[in-house]
């Protein structure tokens, strides 16, 4: 089994754990773990810059926002937690099985490349130049998404001082 | 300078959230409203210095790949009108200054996303700004934290994420084939491999993602829940413009600028459009809640736009753009009516209110104007856009689809007249004899929107010549 295969299996386990766990904080840790493994995969596939961004934003910044949000919430009572766990297992037991089955089917599919390969010149632009010199608009978009996320946290989780 | 329409709302949000924001809390609705008025004025008066990009000081700081044309102008005006209405109605409905403040911020953020989507010429940027609008919309839907609204927002998030995954996968395939994401480069790349399975998969995935975002049958399950459970002022914004830009306009732009009108794609889009018209209208007939009925009506009217788009001729695309504008106006008007009724009666259930026409005359009459325009009754604006669509379908020898479009208008009239009879005609229910007309803000907005519907209908030659027919050149 190759290293990539092992990493992909860990990635799968981390994502399933993220979805299945009943604790928000554990879900955040699972998500961060997913991002870390994805980063390693990106390095191994020769995309170090994408890896750096994945690590800094998805494993770094986003979990910080999530943890801040989780700190505004209340823990479930132990009784409720047991019920919630049971419900979740009953609802999603098929999920890991389905993912493995789909993976097995996909490995059997042979795809023929039916288009001319992209010229190397088209792919030669430095990703840093693309991000900082050519795609300013996307940076504006990212700022706007982050702002929307912050507003979401404040609207849903921050107590309204006038309601105290 | 048109990129200011992206940067200005973002700048307003930044200013509103400066540390001394308490001073700005009261000014938020005013600043938001002014921005939408400015955007509308820029479209109507069309100053060349702003739109033609002869002198653009922003170029020194930002490298934005954007362009505008006649189709963009229709969308900018629709966004401005619906945004202005949402600001007025929302600021009136929300008594808590904090909620009002966040509403304005979120409306402006969603507008950043929509304005950018109208201008961008790159598929990845399209995706990024779709997400901006979507995230702001989730929060808007659930911001009152009602059980129904939270459930609606959750459904919207899940389906929206599925749509986003489809679009991202499509983008990955297109980059694999073409190596680029700009509209021009992708179009050229697709031209080099027209029969590629990868290309076809990419097109199907992107179009399906947009169908989900636009709430078109069979991807419409989230629409009634979201529109009915969200506060009416948010439904105005969502039904009036958000789903139209996120789903329909981007589909329009991609077909015109990237994918082209291939026969098989056209067939699928026309079929989906016709299905939406009929399913939406039949489902609307069976509804007992005013807002839920409006949601199904919205699905049906979006069907008209999609059907015309699938036809693909310049006249059909111009008709689709005109109907998109009309839909933004009359659907906003109907949701404002719903807000007025909800405020006064505490419900929008049609069995629980009646005889409101005598108690709320302005709401009743503007509702009649909106419903007649939706059904396509002359001389209102909705009649002219439907006429353009049906003429385009007949010119393209799509007689079956033209018949569907024509007869579904009768269905539209049926479900709206049934609503009007139940809610506004007859004697008021017990306990509703003392209901008063909606507040001055609601009444004012109703009159403005009804005025636009009537005005665009009566001044049809002017609207057609200066606003709608230039859209044909985008296709031609």
C-alpha cells in the first residue's frame, strides 16, 4: 500500500469522525486534522503553496473561528448526549460503508483522456503571481466571505446587551 | 469604475463596523438605502465616465477582471430596486437597532457578491462570489432564530453546499481540459475539444449546481421552506434577486459567454424550464399559506426565464432578462404585501384572514397589480416580458413550449385570484374588523413597486428600446 493510500484512508477516517462526533469541539479538531492530512497530500503531489494555504487557513484560522464560536455554546447534558449519539449512529451507520463502496467502484472505472493536453506554458505562471498580482478580485471575495462568517458568529452566538 | 459597485458596499460595511460603530448604528439603514439609490441612478442615467472605463483610478490599486454590458445593467437595476426595498422594509420591521444594523451589513455583503457576479469574467471568481452571497443569505434567513427559519436555513445550506461541490468539481474538470478559468480561455479550450466527455460532465455539473441555486424543478425542494420561514423582508431579497442572480443570471452568462447554445443543452434547459412553470403553478394552486404560495409562484416564474434562456435566440434572452427584472419587482411587491398582512394579522395563512381589501386598501390594490402583472395581463410589465418570451418561442418554432407558457399564465391567474378572493375580498373574519392599513413605510414601498410595474408596462416602448433590446446584442 502506498503512502498516499494510507494518508487517504486517514483522511477518510478523520472526515467521518468530524461528521459523526456529537461534540462540536471534537468536530473542529477532526476538521483541523483533515486539513493537516490534506496539506501533507498536497506537498506530496507537488503543490507546496496550496499546502501552505490549506495549513494556514483551513487548519489554522478556521478552527480558531470555530473554537471561538463553540465557546459561546452550552454543553449538552449527559442524558441528552447519549440520546444524540444513538440517533446519529442510527442515522449515519451507512455513511462509511457507502464511501468505501463508492471508492471501490471508482477504482474500477477507467477514464480515457479525450482532450488535448494543456500546454506547459499555460501552467507555468507562478501561483504567487496568480494570487497576488492577477486575482485581486478573489481576495476581495475571500474578505467578504470571512466578514460574512464573522457576522454569522456575532448574530447567532453573541448575546444581545439590550436583552440582559 | 463599475468595480466601485463591488468596493463601495464593502467600504460602507467597513465604516459601519469601525470601533465607534454606535454612532453609525442609526445611520446604517440610511447608508444602505443611499447605496442602492446610487446604484439605480447610475443605471438609469448611465454616466459614460462611470461605465465606459476610459479613466479608472482604481486600476492603480486593483487588478480586477470585470466587464459590463446591457445584460449587466438589467441585473444592476434589479439588485438596486430589491435591495432598497429590503432595506426599507427590514429597517421598518426590526425594532431592535442591533438586529437592524446586522441586517443592513448582511444585505450589503450579499450585494457585494451579487454585483461581483454580474461583472466577473472568470469562473473561479464566479464561484467565490456565489459563496459570498450564499453565506450572507444563510445568516439573513436564520437571523431571527425562529425554529422554522433555522430549519429553512439549514436546508438551504445543505443544498447550497451540494451545488457548490458540483460547481467546484466542474471547475476542476474545466481547468484539467483548458488550463484556465477565465470565460474567454475556457470558451476557447472547450472549442478545441467539443466532444470530450470531461467537458460534457463539467457542463452538466455546473448547470445542475446553478439549477439548485436557482430553485428550479426538480431541485426546488428548499425554496418553499426557505421563503415561507424566513422573515418577509428577507424573502423579498431572496425571492426578488438572490436566487435570480445566483442561479438564473449566472446560467444566462455562462451560456452566452462560455458554453454557448448547444442543441442538447438547449433541449434540457427548455424542458426543465417548462417543467418548473407547470409544477410551480400546480403546487401554488394547492397552497394555504400566502408566502408558501408566493414561493411556488416564484419557481413557476423562474421557469419562464429558464425556458426563454433555453430557446437561445437574441429575442428570447432579451425576454428572459426583462422577465427577470419584472419578477424582481412584482415578487418583491407581493412579499412586501405579505409583510404588511403578517404585521397586522399575525399570520399569512389564507384560511385565517379574509376581507382585508376594505381594511388594507393599498395592500389589496397593489396585490391586484402585482398578481395581474405576474399572470401577464396587459398593459402591465409582466405582460410584455411574457409576450416577448412567447414570440421568441414561436419564432424559433417551439410551438409546444409556447403553448405551455401561454396556458400556464391561466394557471397563474387562477391561483392568484383564489388568493385575492380568500384574503382581500368578502367580509373580514371575526376579530379582524379593526385591522388597519399597514404602516406608512410598507404602504410607500408598495406604491413605489406598483408604480414601477405599471410604469414599465405603460412606457414599454421606451423600456424596450433603451433597456431590453440592447440585451440582444450580448447574444448576437
